[in-house]
């Protein structure tokens, strides 16, 4: 999006809104799923937004039984294309502009890698086949180290995955988790745990939880 402009996904009405960060004025609104909600129809719901500032492209996860990623022109707020086939309840979203890769996670226990130039799915990897329920809600990238830190709302662990091949590098013991943010300056990941009401600080080298708030 243009400088000093924020994008907000509106889950209830399946829209995305652009707002001037300085004045608070609404600069535009785009309806992403025009279907009317009914007993049999459930419009896809916007959840996560990621921006490629180099191309001024906004990516938005559309949550549903058969999820999508909407690709929106940040300057005009026009829908460019829709990436389909991202699995059930594909929530997580992160972008590596330099590698031209977009990543999403879903309730099928998968990590999907998307080519952001062609807007096609390059690979999909089931991260664990251990017979347990997994819902990988969110992820945050260490682009220099080719790592993704991935939260799991169903199991008490945080995964560290190699983004080049989808290999699980580490399973970090932590309460069921919601969101994660990697801090490259400190080589740390910050993870929120909704049920436990806590925030964990994970050392990016030892993969140990070094502090809990």
C-alpha cells in the first residue's frame, strides 16, 4: 500500500479497507467475497494481511473449508487474482519479498509455499504425520536463516521449519500458541499463548524458552 496507509481485513463482511494512517480517513474498501451469508453459504473471511512493499501488492488469507489467498493491488485496491487450493482454514501468512515466496499454514497441518510472481502453489508439505491434531495458526519468518517459526493451537509446541524444504528443524515445548513474531536483531521469537495467558521468548539459537511473561 502507499506510504502512511493501513489495510484492515473485515471478517464479518468479507472486505478489506484502506485507511490513511495520518488522518484516519477511509481511502477505499474492496469486497473480496460478494456471496450473501445464509444457512448453506459461508463467505470466505479475511484474516491475515501481508504486504510486498516492493511491488505494492497486498495478500489476504480468505478463511473457509476451501481457503484462498486474495492478491490485491495496494495502490488501486483492486483485486488482481485469487490463489485457490490453500486448504482448510488457511490462517497463517508471511512473505519473503527477496525470494519471491509467500507462505501459508492451515488446519490440514500443512505449510504451503507460493510463488509470488506467478501466484501459484510451488509446494505443500504436511509438517507432522504423528496421528495428533494440529492447527498451525500463524508463522513468522527468519528470511536470512531460511526458517519459519510456526504456532500450533492444538499441541503444546512451536515448530521451527526450514522454508527451503519444509523439514522440521525443532519442536519447542510451549503451551498451545496463537501468534508469533521473529526479531532478527535479537535472534528471538515472541509467542503468545491465549489459553495460558502468557507470552514466551524463544532464543533463536538454542531454541529454548528463555523468558515467560
